[in-house]
C-alpha cells in the first residue's frame, strides 16, 4: 500500500467501497501501487499494468495491454473504437467484485505475464487513420500547414485526425480544422 494513494480511497465517492475492494485484490498480486493521472496505478518494473478508475455509471480496472489478453470470459471492454491497447473490466456493485474476485485475479496475473514477456502492442500507423477530405484540401492548399502537420508527433497527428473525423457534417469538420490551424502551425497538439 502506498500512502500517497490513500486519499483516492478515502474520498467520498459513489464507488468508494468498490475502489477499496479492487485495491485489496490488486495488492494481493505482485504489483507496486503508484499514483498516476490522479488514479491508483499498479506497475511492474516501472511499467503500467493496471489502473483503478471510475465514471458516472461504473468503476473499472483498466489493463494497459488489455488488447493482448485472451479474455476467455468475454468481459474485457474496449472503451471506444479509437482505443487500441487498453481494455476495462467494469463493475457497478461491490457484490459483483466479490463474486468475480478469482476471475479478476486471473486477469491481473495474465496482465503481469504479458508485461513480463515484453510483448508490445502494434499500434495502427498514423497514415492508416482516416483523413477528412476537408483537411486534405487544407494540406494541399497550405504548404506551411502541411509541413507543420507532418512535423507533429504521430500522437498529435492522430489526435487531430480523430477530432476532425469525428464531426458528422462537412461544415463542422471545416470549423474544427479552422479552429486548430494556428495550433498546428505552432507545433502543438489538441490539448497543449
């Protein structure tokens, strides 16, 4: 148990009992407890393996290399279509966690085994992401934006492509692109 993480479990939240139960289960495995992104994160040799977090409708264990896990029980969930690597075990009650304790431990042990193996996730390359026609036109018409976009890190490029592509209407895509041109030219990502 890491005292710097205790505040997370002590705060009054809808999931306080569930968080505590999950913490107990994870700490029975060979992982080190740390605080990352404001959540309890459990590591092996400084590599993130699993994280406890919560949302309005559920709390979860987030497996960092979940896409590599077998998921024999069919209970791992991909948060969104754009998440390539992580998978969640979601819970809505303390009783559910208690009932699945053995299974939860099995999944944690599998995640540890994957981490120990050194297995890596093959991420989709940036050029494999959809690029909206509106953005293609901007890159063609504005060589400075094209050069600046190509100079961005792959993660920043993907962030923009996902954000621009998520808009359903062409008018909205155009507005999003216009809004972020200055950030692209400054070499910044969406959230910088």
